[in-house]
C-alpha cells in the first residue's frame, strides 16, 4: 500500500522515491602492519571518491564497510558495486570479500 505521507515528509525521511541505496562490503585483509592497512583504506577511499561514493566503517584485518553515494539524494548503483568489486579483486591484500546487495541505507541504519 502506498505511503500517505506528503512528498515533503517522504523526502525528509528518505522514503519511497527519496530512498538512498548503498551496499555493505566485508573484507579479510592480509596486511602486515598499520601502514599497509592505512594505504589500502586510503586507496579504496580515493577510488570510491572518483565514482562520487563515500565509504564508512572500520576494523583491522576483518573490515566491514558501507558504501553509498556522496550526493545528498544519490544512490550507489549496480555499476558502482561492480566497479568496487573489480577494484578489490585486483588487490593482493584481500583474502576474502563478501559484497552485499544494494539496500536502502536508511533501513539498514534502523536495523543495527
């Protein structure tokens, strides 16, 4: 059943046509030290920025990241997801990659 909320409220709550999509990445890295870890994260963030994406999250060798659009009402796309996957697959530091499907990031936020 469609929402009975006004367009203004749907926008404010990021609902329906204003939903923002992104995806979760879980990584296991084989970095030797903090400098290698920092270099990997910085490279990933630079690559994401080149696609107008933001990366948030953390960890040491087991890392969980959320990727979303850098644009206010923008969403990550299937092409963004695939490009991140290809970029990570090319990295020797990554032992294990789990790439989640596109999800509504505001719904994800409410389930944590």
